[in-house]
């Protein structure tokens, strides 16, 4: 496929570009995160098994995904989360989102995580194809979201 995936732990210089993607794709409302505050959050020492991954197409970063302890404010009881899966629009349709999801799953399995969670507004079909199960609906601010889980014990 001509891609590789690195971690922000390995390459902290990637944090600002990941922060820009996250802010533009997921936090584009007034009073939300800034690139600076998101960069600081990405670079903060992890609280448990957390990591941010960056997918490169040749030598250019084009996508990201992360494993985070907390993601959906209305569900603090669930942890950890596959979060902030993003691929630049010009690079979509190449399997990069799937590769990033699989990388996060592998990292979580290596950290003995039995179950991963995610929520999505529009990508339920992608995650369902990758083995994620819909478990219900939730709220993210003013938006209804689909809550999904992935059992990693049988993989």
C-alpha cells in the first residue's frame, strides 16, 4: 500500500499537525479546542495505555487515530476509546482509516485491553465492516452519535 504508521511518542513533532486535524474535523465550534491546547493534550504524559498514531503516504502524514482513556463526556464509565480517526479528504478510499483502526486495536491488545469503545456520527458502516458492534445511541453535545464496541479478546 505504500504507507507506514508512526506514533507521536516516536515523533512528537507530529503533534501540531494531528492537533490541527482534530480541531478542524471534530472541534470546529466556538469555544472549542484550539490547535495549541490540543497539541498540549496530545503531548501530555499518558494516563494508562494511550497513544496517537500517524499514517504516512510515502513521506507525507495523511491520517491519524488514537487510543485514549476518555472520549465521550456522557459516558465516563467506558474506557478506553478509539478516537479521532481522520484521513485527509484527498487520501480517502485507500484503506488508510482501516489501517489506523487496526493499528489502534493491535496497540490496545498488546496493552491487555479487552474491549475498546468508539462513537461516531457518520462512519458506522466503516467500523461495522471492521468487526465493531453497535451498542446504542449517545449524545455528543447537540449531536446524536452511535456508540460501538470492539471485543479484543477473541482476535
